[in-house]
C-alpha cells in the first residue's frame, strides 16, 4: 500500500491507513492492522517484514547515535570561475563524512574540540539512516557552515583562519562544534513518533562574540547559542580548586578570583524552545529582516514568532478547509523578504506562489500577488500535478526576484510580473520519459533545494547520480558536475558531465538508464560572498571552490 500523506496530506489517501511519523492524523480515522508504505513498525507491517533495515528509531540501544562528524580527509584543495559556472572550473576542497562509533570513542579523547585526528577516519561504503545529511546552511559571513542530519545532530564547520589569505587554501573548513539538537519523541495522544531529523537550519546575524542559529524538526524549533570559552575562574574563597566547599574555619585571607587560560572549548546551549504550535510537519523556517521575529511553516499553516516569546505565536496563514475532503493543496515552502519585514512568500503543491503583505491584515489568507504559469495542454499527463509541486522557494539577495524549484525545472520570477516566469531552466528534462518508474520508486516525490550565488547571477540545484547543476543567468550557459568519492582526490578538477538520452553514447557521456537514483543531491549551499559551495550527498559533505589560475 502506498502512502502519499507525506507528500500531499489527505490527498489520495485511503481512510483506513494508520499513519507513521511522517504522516498526519487530524480528522482522519485510523483502524488497526493497516500500515502505510513508510511504516515505522516493521515487525507488524507486512510490507516491512522482509526488510533487513530497521528505522533509526528502532535500532538497538547505542546504534542510532553515531556522534560528531569527522574533519576533512587528505590535503584540501581550492576552486575558481570567472562566470560562476560556465567557463571556469571547480575543484574539490575537502570531503567530510560521518565517523563510526570507533571513531567517536577516539575523538572523545581529543583535548582540542576544534581539531579532530584524521587517523581515526574510516572511509565508509555505507551509512545508516541517522547519518544522512538533511540540511546545509552558511552563516551570513560564510565563516561557519552548519549541517543537520536525520539523527538530530547539528555539526558546525569553521573556515580555517590561515586559509583566508592563501589563495589555494581559502576554502578549507574544519569541525568547530557538534551537538545533539533534537531527540526522538512520541506523541501519546496521537500515537505518533516524532522524528529527530533536522529539517532546516537558519543562522541569525552575529551581534557579539557568540553565534545563534535556529534548528527545527517536524514539530519543535530551537534557538541555539554557540560560544567559545578559553578562560576559567580560579581562586574562590568558599570552594577549593576541585569545586568542593571549604571549611570556613580554614579561611584566613580574602582572595580575589582571577581568570586563567584553558584549552578552547566550544559550547552549544539551547536558549529558546518553540514548541506545541504545529499540528502538521514543519517544512520551513525563515528569519525576518527585523531580526526580532521569524516564521515557521507546516503543510497548512504559517506561524509568526518573536524570539523572546516561546509560549505564543501568531497564525498568519491558514489554508486548512473546514472539510478536509475539500483540501486540494498544501504549503511546501515559505521565506521572508530579505529587506522588507512585512513581506513574505510561500509556495504550494499546485505550483503556485503567493506573495503576502502583513500590513494588509493580521491573517494573510488573501495574498497580495499570485504567481502561476499557465499549463501547456499538450504537456498534460498523469504526473503533471506531482511534478509541478514546488519544493523550494528563495528570494534573491536583492529582493527583486523569486526562484522556485519543481521536480524538473528551476524558474525565476520577477516580483512585478505574475503571469509567467522570466527564466526557466531545465534541470533534468531527460527524466520526463522515466516518470513512471520514478513514481514507482517514490523518487518523483523528492524535494530538491535551490540556491543563489552571492551576486544572484548563478543558480545551483541538485539532481540524481550525485549530479548538481549550475546555470549562469548572464551568459545562459549551464554545467553539470558530480560530487562523488571517485572524484574526491585533493585538488581534483571537476569535469563537466553529460547525460546521453538516446542514440550513440560518447565516451565521456553517461546513459540516462545508468543513473543511480539512490544517489541524489537534495541540499546545497553557496557562500554569501565567494565562489565556495557545499554539497550534501548522503552522509558526505563536499566543499568546492572555484579554481584559481
């Protein structure tokens, strides 16, 4: 039995489906012994009884938490491209991957939390479900790079200070901090397991020596403070050096405590927890340009939060119909305008984008602008509605354009023109003939992200077979590159890849029938001011830099 509730809630779903952690239960009757396709109870589910792979929540104790991530392997190498994609070349800086538990035990003995011994690294050919990277995000300066995974961990990499002035090493990043952001929970009222998977990470601009970031799983958003400590107080009057209370009778002099140097320690502490405001799964969080508020969006609602208030949020969008049988679309992504704190945009599973202005009304159910491209009747098919669903929406840094990603294309919209996009880029149009098989293996529901470069002149998004695509908006050139372990040698130049659709295949081309759909680039990030990119492929994080001549 297929379950579509994680893609289009309540649409096409049988009424007698028991829901897993990635499904919704509101207003839906459930009956025992009918399990959906992605059920979390393999011992009871007939579809999973023959499977040898257990979900991370059911792994034996200690096997679903593999701890912090490793530092780069080998000697990192840089990247350089005059146009951003077309004529220049990209080369690998470093590849970072999740270690085994053996590596974790060794790393715990390392004194310096910022330097991990490379001798503990193992080149794994496998990865557990908890190791898969689920989000990647640079901070506003590009000095830090945060990743989240399905195990609920956040790993922060810091750019090497000495690499900034060395042109061939300027893209090197090392492990800075690792912490467990979310733990698996269970909703006893709805009999739902809440996964620890990190859906999104968003940085706040740095105001002091500490860093702040938001991380969210399906239900709860947390505000984390990441700070450094390299001094500790000593010389207390009532405590000895080990922290034990001293006998007051032995105190004969008054001492003034002093700060002594210590080994650098990076601490991550949760400052705020924003919970119990979403019935459905959170798919987006976005920090407002006033830096006082942020919004979180789920399938049917968008809430506005103040960073100082955790027990109350304001519902600004609610598309849930009175009768759930009348539901025809869901919210897939949402983002604030980069400069105007009153404006935000959200996309839907119908391929539409709505621009809203919070000055118009408290509840923004009525949009200010509505962006939709008329469908070509000649291209209408059974899969049209599925592939038109928008998986990501991003404002340009200038705030003038909106970029959206659906299954086959990336589109750029001008805020002043609602009837059609000004640019459309085909990401992998050669898969149009494979939609039936992609539907059967559920790949057609994959949610690809898209990113701008710092000047809004180049667009990057992912594809299958560990391919990722770059489109230069000025020269109209595009390139397909591959992030793989085979190309992960130090200073390896990425060679453009081409996919052969039919006819005679050239030596440097790959047949569309040979593509590996289990290897996919869903999450990417671009440095805010330089040509440095981060690409997540399963449990590997690749950092590329444009090649310097």
